[in-house]
């Protein structure tokens, strides 16, 4: 018997807990606060937010399992006939206080309309305020290793997808150094069973904690000053622009009457949009901007 939606949701809920435990352990101070909620249209979720830690200024590890009727604009966009849906997933964004620790995002999700209409989606991407190329290469190698356990073509395919997706069109620059992104994976598209695709989804989810914990540890004690904090606010503003203008998860949550505070958990605690920005011409800030304007392409990953 194939795995069902309740089993998928239960396993994702366990993943949420293990990730929270790992982030708390590495941070050493911050603790996740639990906020359980119910969706008026059906289902609910568990929002967990960490604030003012040693490393994480604001972060969230959210779980949801919601169901009900889809608005007509979403059924049209998805190209489906039924408007009954079930969706479950874990969504994460971490905003560190130190500008040398990167922002990271992960989302893994399952969507079902009936026994024959379902798919998996998600991914992980990294948004450094300052691009450290050796650490970025290591990050991509972790994702490549996770993909290769399930399908040799996944990393190349999904990293290219991420490069296209995590792009701020009106700025003509990438949000960060990309990662992997995938959507609407099912038996028809991949030639794999639901169990095999769910195993891949969990592999991605379980890659998150050890990967980001190491990056937290590597950069948490790096020194910084006013310039670095100003640049951090600048890069955070780009993150906000992407999430509010292009992010599919944000749009889906708003269109399905989702819980606003949980949807907008991904936004940083502080940011800013100064009209005039002056950065040192030969500094690390402009090096990072040049990389993002040209889209980061991993050198060592296949």
C-alpha cells in the first residue's frame, strides 16, 4: 500500500522537531517558541520561531498541514479541475545577526488533490551577505551528494532550476548563491514511486541541519562593523523584495487564506531601503554584488 498523506505529514512534523533541536544546540542561547494555529478553511500548523539568539537574530521552522477548497485562480494556474486540496510541508528561513553568517531557506512540501493527482516540491538555497566561495562550493557539494543518492541527474537539473527561480528580475540579480529547487515531482514526471520521491524529499530535509549548523559555527565569531551591518540591511532588503514579489509559497499562502504571521515569518527583523547607496569600490560588498549580478555557478559540483 502506498504511503498516504497522513504518514507524509507525520514524518515532516518529526523533521521539524529534529531541525529545531539542531539549530538550538548550535546557537547555544536561542530557543524556539511554539505557536500552534488552526486554519479556518481546514487544517492548521505549528510555527516555531527563534529570536535574539547567539547566532540567529530571527528564524522560523514552520510545519503545516492544511486542506479545503482552492480559489479558482489557483486551480487555473495549476491546470487542474478539482478544487479540493491537501498540502503539508516544512518551511525554514534563518536570519543571522552576524553579517558573515549567511541567510538560508528551505522548503519541502507535498500537495494532493486526489489519489492520482499529487506531487512533491521544495529545495534549499543560500543567501550570503558576503559570498565566501569555498564555503559556497562546500554547500553545493552537500546538495549534490543528497541528490546523487536518489538520481544522478537531479543536482544538475534542480540547481539550474534554482538559478532561474531565485532571481530578482527587477534588480537583474540573484537572491543569493542558489542551491536546488524542484516542483511537481510525481510518478509521471520522474518514473519513480511516491515512496521513492518522498525518500528524496526527506533526504533534502535531513541535509539542512548539519549543513547550516556547520556554516553557523564557521562564521559566528567573525568580526564586523558598521559597514558590514549596513550591507547586511541592504542584502536583507533584496530578500524581502523577492519573497513579496516572486515567492510561490508566499503567494499560495496568501491566496488560500493562510496564517499571515506564519507566511511572513520569512522576513528579516530589520532591513532598509536607502535611496543612495555608497559602497567601497574595491571592497567585499562590490565583489558579492558582481557575483550576484552574474548568477553564481558552482565550480566543483558536477
